[in-house]
C-alpha cells in the first residue's frame, strides 16, 4: 500500500498574500525608494551650497611656495615688442588662463611676468621654426630642387 506523506510544517506552502497585501508591500518599497532619493537630493544640495562658498578652481589653500610662485608670475616687468611697418605693426594679443592682454608694439609697457615669459617662449619657437625651414630650403637646393635624374 502506498503511504501518503503529510507535509511538515517547514514544507507547507507559503501563505497566500492577498492583492491588497502585495499592493501595500509595493507601496512601502516605493516609499522607501522615494525616501532614499530625497536623502540623496539633500546631500547633493548641501554639496552644491558648499561648492558655491568655495572660490572657483580652489580646492585647497595655497602653500607658501605656491603663493611665492604666484606673486612672482604676477609681478609686472617691462617689455618692448618690435614694430615695423609690415608684418609686426599690429598689437600683440596674449591669453593666459582666460585673461587676454593686448600689448602695444613699439612702446615699453609693463605686463605680468607670465605674459612676458609666454612672449619669450613664442619668439624662441618662431626662431626655431625659421631655422628648421632654412635647413629644409638648403637641403632642397642641395638636392637640385628635389629633382633626380
């Protein structure tokens, strides 16, 4: 004869939930999600307020060495840009970190050291480029203008 097993208490089927109970549980999960999102919004708003109080681009106070370097670069120095009636007759424009400086040619003017350094670097690169081009021209001419028989 076949025996029928009666389910143990552990093996019994889970309680059936009513539609009202499952709807209530879903609402509770939704409310928990909304509460978590509201907390995240509050945290982001407080971060935004803190960021407004911090000057732009400043994450930490400058060290004494950085302050000294900044003061050195901001120190005004005299420069005089070459002026001729042809290629170098217009004012020079230099932009550093979003600030544009217009420098008049043919007159001695005072500019921040960082601007003078950029102009010196630019002039050095122009000379380097001119030398490179002169070398290419010589090579081209030495090779019979580039034509080979």
